C-alpha cells in the first residue's frame, strides 16, 4: 500500500512543491521551464521515472570517465549534432569544464589572457593551478550597466603585448546576450599558436537559428563549454564540453576532467543531457523559430507601453526590460512580478530585469508578462508619488557616477592571495593596500578589485556611492561595507 509522505521538516521539498503548485511562469533557467517542454513533446513518461534510473557504474551502464559503451555512443551523437571533433558530458556543471580546460592548458606559473568579467570558476582554477591571469577590460552599457563583452581590438592588443601567453579564454555570449567578432580573434590567436577557450555557458542554443549569433565552435574556438541546462532543456548542473583543432591536448584534458568531476557521475544528469540534445536535434529549429516570433511580437508590444524600455541583445532570446523612466527599479520590479503576477525573471539589477527565453517557453508566457507590465504601468500612473519622483533623481545621479574601468595593479597571484594571512581594516583605511577580498558591484557584476590587487580611492568612492543608492556589492564578508580584509606583505 502506497503511503503519502508528509513532513514539515522537508524544507527543500516542501518549498519546491509549493513552487510547482503555484504554476509559476518561468523566464529563468533551467531551459526546460519546469518541464513543460517534456510534456509538450512527449517526453513526459521518460522523465517521470528518472529517479528509478539513478544508478552507478554496473554491467551495461558504462563509465563516464572511461566510456566504451552507451555513454561513448551518446557523446559521439552529441559531437555530431554540435559539429565538434569530440564532446564530453559534464555532470559538475560548466564549472568543472572551465576548470579542466584551464588546468589542462596552463602549467603552474604560466599566464592566461582572460576577460575581466570571467566566471568565478575560472578564478578558482587560477588558485588551484597557480596560474597568473592577465585581464582584458570589458565594456559596459552606460544606460543599464549590463555587460557587453570585450572589444576585438583590445583582445588583439593584449595578445601582442603579452608574447608569453599560450592560452586565451573569453566569455561568449555575455549573460545579457551580447557578442563580438570571436572568429576574428580566434584566427589571430591561432596564428600565434594560442589555444582559445570559450565559456559559452549561455550559448548552447545558438546553433538553432541563423537569426542568432554564430556559435563559438563555428567561429573556430578550440575548447567550448556550454551549460545545456541554461538555454536548452536539461536538468540544472548538466553541461557539455566540445573540442576541436590540433592545439588541444585531449588526453591531458581528460585527465583533468577525472580530477574535477565526481567519481560517481549522475546518470540522471547524463540522461537529461541526452534528452535535451535529442530535443535540440529533432525539434530545436522549429521551436526556436516559434520562440523568435513570440519574442518579436512581445518586444513590439512592450515598446508601445509608455515608460517601458527594452534592451535588445545580439542574442534575441535575452530580453532586458526596464521601467526606470517610471521610477520603478529592477529589484522592485522583480518582486512585483513574482509576488503579484506569479512571474519569475532570471535576475534584476537597479535598472531592470533580465528574461531568459528558451524553446521551453510558450506564447502564453509572453502574453502573461505583457499583461503584468501593462497593469504595473497603469498602477504607477494612478499612484505616482513623491518617492517615485525622488527615485528618478537618484537613478539619474547614479548613472552619472564614474564607473572605475581601470583594472587595478596586481601585486601577488590569486593563489598566493588565497593562502596569505589577512586582517580586517576599516574600508577608508584600505586605500593603497592589497585586497584580500573581491569587490563586485551589481550591476554590472564585474570585480572592481580582486584578491592580490591594490585597492584604489576611486573604487572605494564608487562602492560607497553604490551603498548609498541601494545597489548590491558582493565579495566582501562585511555586507555593511564598513570592513574589508587586506593582505600584509
């Protein structure tokens, strides 16, 4: 006899079930959008029994770390579909792929050229491998402080100015869907014998339409890491790595994958990867065509609403919506959408909210979001008050602040900074000292100062202004922004 399990102390499960029961509209990752795409395409019976498929390396189930059977065949199919020379399933997320790519390409003490707005997993790889990063400055949208990516010429100049560089790593596309001429960069780097690694965590879907930017593989990158769960319908933490060209030591890469991935890889995640890739192959182009049509009509309608701004990325599936002209900041907008209209966006910053749209979204999702925005704007028009007018003045002042776009002087490596003794000092007394922590304002989410770098007056002035205007600054243990850890040398 089946007995229903109920327990008030099942905190995670109870909350997740509550979200399921709420029928939340998802404009956030994972890309399967609460499994709706599985129901729509007939995969429902397969995924509902995934818990029964939670197994390990037994007879006939193969081994991810030394695949010779079903996993090998599945990865080879993925490689064919994504047009790589070899593809590897990642069950520790894109984090392990990024770290394996870096550690297998750089020896201890060597340098790597990388965009400043790189993922935290890359910095952790520098600590693990004692690798010395040389940062490339990225560009910021002045209206929304969203990350735009690197400038091609800045990358080329950095290559020319660092003759001992053997590895280049770039993020493409940015979180907000912005891209650059990666093909030009790859060609130039390859002439110098430089391996190009691309963190394409937000671009697994790019191959589904010629209306989207070209994929990193198509533009010549050597190692590409994709978070299949972000923009395609795989379970969270399910990613893939693609390799091509003769500059990559595949055997060494596989050695490091064994180090950074679990020794008990999840068959549930591998199964979800295979399902997502099957959907990509069989239905992806048609679903993407429909999605882009939905987004086109959606944006057109949004722009007709007074006070609504839409920032369009090169990747049309990323939509940034701002109501700052109406005095509604992004943090508040996210909460209004979630608690009043049952719509969850991917993220918010002071200026607006980001929507991640995938082939798992349906037309009705966009209609409900549009209806919510119309209602919010109407309520604003009926209830405009002095506090909203004050906000208009604050956001104008905030946008006029000088964002510190110079990368600080690096005194010691990330690894040495990590293991160095640190002490806490008042923020105002840290200027000119070596930082023991990260200083990362949101937006745009780029580290102004990293461990091992000199803390400048410009950075301190900026983050104190951010605090005054209610922006979030992460990386510091002291969230009040009064104390910071420094390294004594």
